[in-house]
């Protein structure tokens, strides 16, 4: 009998399920399940990706200096305090690998991103789930859960899948209240959708116990290339670079991401279009009896009267070729997360929900 066994915690991991992309028997489905930018990447990013084809035989840079410099210039950050990864997921994994382990605890909220728990377990640490208050991060609850074993505290601000966020003052209060050995990780995957929000960068610069993660997968439309980054104190970035793979990003991904972040006008356009359709969709759903919290992201969390109603509506939308994200695995069984798509997609999904609510699902 084999005695080959994985490290403790790994078999406790439930496989992460991405948003659905296909429905058997239905062509041309509308995918509103993964919070992708319906406008896609900018033309500048696509052109940079095409040009990179001529250098596919070359290894990419190991220090990502050009991309880090571009991020720093556009966002007013110190390039040496930036680390790049294969999506922000890799930065999250590196943080758990570096700072959490057997005997350590990793705090996340009850409706937080699933990768926090997965990476905590992969590192052998103990994930600690903390309640939220009406789908909003509760700083007092997090601080009450902290102790001598707390290694990392993860919050997404704005949060996925709730679409809510807490004010910078509350984030600062959280950072200041953590035990001395704990690191606060601010997941800013949706930060670009909030006007005037720096994702927590100013807090990073004024503290030694805060790091921010960001991604190119959402507003920049580069989910298929897997590019993310983190901004933190020099001592944290130095640790993460020691365990980061030297060639973790391809040259094509690096080039496209650099062009994307420099195309500020396109990002502004995407933000404005998202805000327009997000407001319309949230209002239209509310009018037919499907409320949602005020969203500061590129999705809305539609709430139904019961888990059964949410499941039935999901089945109806799927049958219509409209793919949205059930939220039961985020402790929100009565909710569906709906990405803000382009205008035709938003109108289609609202029409289908209206059909369902009016009892016309089988008609």
C-alpha cells in the first residue's frame, strides 16, 4: 500500500470553480459569470501582444522592470515596491507561502474570495472565517478574531461577490488594530471601478503591515493572460521575490499589461461604460423585485426571496443561454452574481429575470 500523502490541509481544499462558459446544446451564450470586461482589452494592449510574437523564442525578463516602472509612473507608486505575478492569485499564494504555515491562522470574511481559504490550506495554515455585517466587511469582527496565531488578514475592497466596500478610515483602523505579527492584505481586484480610489496604496505607504494586490484581469480586459501585481513595504516585497518563480510571466503578458496600464483614456472609458450599465441594470432589477446592494464593481449581487427562488432563476437564465454566477459557495445561497456586460447583454438578462418573476419562464 502506498504511503505517499500530501501535506496536511491540502485534501481539505475544495476545488475552485470558475464561472461557467458553456451550456450544452446552446450556441452563442452570454457569459456574465466571471466579471470580465465586455469591451475587451484596449487596442494598444492587443497590438503589444501581437508584436510580442516576434520574440517568443526569448525568455522574458526576471525583474519585470518595464512593467513595474509603467505601473509606478501611471499610478504614482514606487516601482521598487511592486511585485508582479500570474494574476493577483499568485501574489495571494506567495503571501500564504511566505507568512502562513502550520500553527498560523489566516483570517478572511464569510463572503470573501475563495482563494484566500484555498491558499491558507495549501500552506498548512488554519483559515478563520469571520462574519460580515449585512454583506459588508466588519472591522470589529475581524479584530475580535485576531490573536497570537494570526499571520494574514485578507479583505477585498470592494469585495467579491458582495460588491460592497468599507471606507479608507475603517481600513486604517483595521491595520492599526492588528497584532504585531499580522499582515493586512488589501485585495483591490475591482479598485479601478471606484472613482478616485487608490486601492489602499496610501495606507501601504504609511504602514509596515499592509500590502495591496491588483489585477489586469478585470477593467484592463486581460484575464486570459494572467497578470497581477502587489504593492507593499520593501521588506515584504523582498521576501516574496525570494520565492517567486523567475519567469512567472511571459513576455507577451508583460508587454500587453504595460500597454494596457498606459492607455489611461481606455480605462476611463471602460469605467464610465460600466457605471452607466451597472446603474441601469441594478435599477431595472430592483423594479421587478430583485434588490442588490449599491455596487462599486463591475457586477451586481442580485438577491432573491429564498435559495430556491435563486436556483430556479439561475436555471431559467441558463436555459436562455445567460450565464451568471450562483453564490451559495460564498454563503449567499439566495443570491446570483451578475456581471455588468455590454448594453444588449444587460438588457437580455433583465428581460429574462422579468420573465421569470412574472411566471413566464416556461412560456
